[in-house]
């Protein structure tokens, strides 16, 4: 029997969390519930869930802060849930690394559908992605069709961040914030240099297809095929 994937529900409304948990359980997942923001980061580090359903407004610690800290060490998919509907909150949610966003009130069936859709795009641990690329987070190892890329830790993290959200455009500042959590002062051209080296290593083993694309004036994205923008 296959082991069920852990889904962490971070929600201070007990009844809502119970309903969501029931629907996720029926869908074949193993739900866990935390009611406050202060316990989440430690739990994610220790338990390594397959996905986090994260409420924005939580006692103890705001969901945005929790999301941002999780992104300093993990690419676990995060579906953010909130009663706030202002556009600025929606944008900030994705800025801090949420993979999807759902506004209350919502149908538990819709949440389950969103969870499944996000999981189809990103799987933690060893992740097979577009173009035969495989990332092994436990060993910081990246291969394309069995050929190792020999990446530095920074290059691996850059690739891992972009691979987790195919097609999503990441600005240089976004990438710097995720790579350099110690708040060191670096030029945005540092990211350009890392991307250039990363592309060169990918091209050495996979020359027929470009998968890291520049978006002029904005940043970079991971996507199969197509020309540079």
C-alpha cells in the first residue's frame, strides 16, 4: 500500500480545518492541523509535508511571514487561503512564494482540486520535471537524461526555485532574497552571472533545447521550448 502524502492545514478556525481535513482524507491524503503560525516552520522542517494549506491571518504569526521563512529552506508547494481579497495581498502572496491562492469562503472540493493541480506541477524531494531534468534536493544533485550538471549550491537553488513554478517569471530581487537569506548586499548582476553559468552547464549536456529564459526588463523563468523573450 502506498504511503499517503502529508498535507499540513494551518488554520485557526477549527470547524473549517476539520471539514478541509475530511475532504483531503477522502481524496487519499493524510491531513495534519496546526492552529497558530508559530509552530509551522518547525513542523515543516521536521515532518516534510507534501503540501501546506496556509491561512493568511493566524494567531501568533502572520501567514505571509511563515510562507517567506519556509521558502528560505524548502520548495514545498504552498496554497495560501485568506479572507482578504485586496489585490495587494494577492500579489504579496505570490511574491513570498505561494504556489496558489484561494479566497474565503471557498468550496472544500475546489481546495482539493487546487491541491491536486499544484502537486501535479511540483513534487518535493526528487522531482522529475520538463526535458528529462531531475532534481534531488537531499543531495543537491541535478541531472538531465542521466547526465549530472555539477552545479554549485547557489546554482542548484536557483534552478530549484524556478523549476518549482514552471512558466512563472522571477525578478532578480526575488531570486536574490531567496538565495541570500543573510541579507548580504549583492548586485542584481550577481544573479545574471549565476544564471549565465547555470545555462552554460545545462547547454553542455542538453544543447538542443533552452529551458531557462530571460524576460527582458523583468527576470527569468523556467519553461520548456520557445525563444527568449
